[in-house]
């Protein structure tokens, strides 16, 4: 299991921006895939974005064009830049990592993002 710690959540007005970071306890250079998921009250956890060790990214349809995922192998972090935030983006955001295709995923503790005026 990879130890993951998220940061950067908070309260932001609609249309605003936030940047989330996920720090890993080990080198992420060869970690197969890392990503962000979110869970709003009363809803299932949903995929936000993922990025592979090769730099290929994938986005959920609700955030495509507004969010950008990136990984910094030198700092062992994965970041999520969130722009044009909407109230429906309000959720707890979780970082996720899988060392390889067959590995069980590791999860961080989550960081709250609230979009409200």
C-alpha cells in the first residue's frame, strides 16, 4: 500500500479555482496509475481524473475541460487543478494509486471541497 496525503481543499465561490495535491510516501515514478475520485453526500464515489506512469490522462465527463491532472515525479505528488468550479463539484476528493494493473488501490484520507457563494 502507498501512503497518500491530500491537501488543498477548501471553500471557493462558483467560477473559482482550487489546486489539490496528493503527496505519496514513496517514489511515484513507476506507479502504474494515480488519480482523483470524489464523493458527494448521498452519492457514490466517482472518478474525476487519472494519469498513468506514461503521462496518459483520463477525465470524467463532468470535469473534462475544467480540471487538469498532473504528476510531478521529482516531488512524488499528483496534482489536480480545478477551474470554473460549480456547486455540483462539492465533495470529498480522494487520491488513489495502484502500483500495477493487478494491485489493490491505495487511498488517501480525503480533502473537502465546497463550492458555494
